[in-house]
C-alpha cells in the first residue's frame, strides 16, 4: 500500500494498492474529487504526489475511469492517466461537475515511457462461469494471472439487465480466478440503449472477492445492463 497525501485539487489522502518495478507498476484505488474546490477549479490536470522512492520515474499513458454522481446512471468515461516527475497525473474532465463530487477509479498498469525492447506473448488462463446457466455468458474475455497481479477484460453475451432481472445484487461466480484479489471496479452497463443527449456511458460499481464479482444497479436504472456490458482492469494480488 502507498498513501498519497498531497495533490493539486484540494482532495484528501488517497491509499492505493501497489505493485512496483521500474518497468511495470500496477495501482488500484479510488480518488474522490470535489469540483467546487478552488484548487480543483484552477487545475488544468489532476496531480497527486507519489512517494519519493516510487519505482517508476515516468510512464506511458494508461487509463482510469471517471464515475460521476449524475442521477441514476452515474455516467462516466475513460481518462488518461500517467506517471511523470514523481506525480500520478490524470486528465481533467468537467462534463459532470454540476452533479457534485465524483470518483476516479484507478485499476491500471503503467509501463515505462519510450520502451524500445522486445515484447513477448502473455500467457492467458481459462475461466469458467459457474452460474452460466442463469444470467451470464462470455462474448469474449482475456484473463492473465501472475504471482503479483491479474488482468481481466471481458464482454458479455448474457448479463443481468435491470429491465429483466431487477436491481440485484448479482454475483458472477468464476472458477479459475485468483481468490486473493480484492478490488472495486466500474462496470460499463450501457446495454443496447443510448439516451438522447447522453454524455458518457452508464456505469455501476462492483467488487471482486474470493474470485467472484458482486454488483447491483441503482434504483430505477431500467436501461442498464444486458448484452455487451463489459469491464477491463488490472488488480494487485494479496
């Protein structure tokens, strides 16, 4: 764990799970942003000071996910995120500032900027959905498991929808997923509906624990979920 006490947007301390090497870092955690704070209003990007002994000096661009407090659908989107000059830097977007404080979820890997070496194919591991006969089936997925972190991206042919299955909670039961991963992740649950003048994607938040993902929908989220729902994250083990 690392704690980031200083930032340029008036936020509180942030604790992140971390795996650090000079060539690869994985960070997990959540940042809460108050868009009414004067420091936030003045900032052109969001910066959090990393510990002085942080292993990576600078990284290529990675990603974080903004989850707003827009009513019901918590619309949000992907943000650029990178390491530079001993700071964790994030793109600043103001589309949902009028709805109050919002969250930025970081479940990302960072690689060295400007790497010119060789690349090798990453070995994947198969997963089985234990409750596949009910509401879940993969459309496509990729799961990578190392001794220190995991990577999991998946889209779904079958996925609970509010209109058919209600608010939940729902649990995706998996065989083969590391049981020593505890991580909170945003889920993109736009389904097949795009609302007029919609900004961003419909998002709910779930948690992986003991190899299973559990999540719910907000009340009255009738168009959330269903086919093509997806997630994408790195997570530190242990």
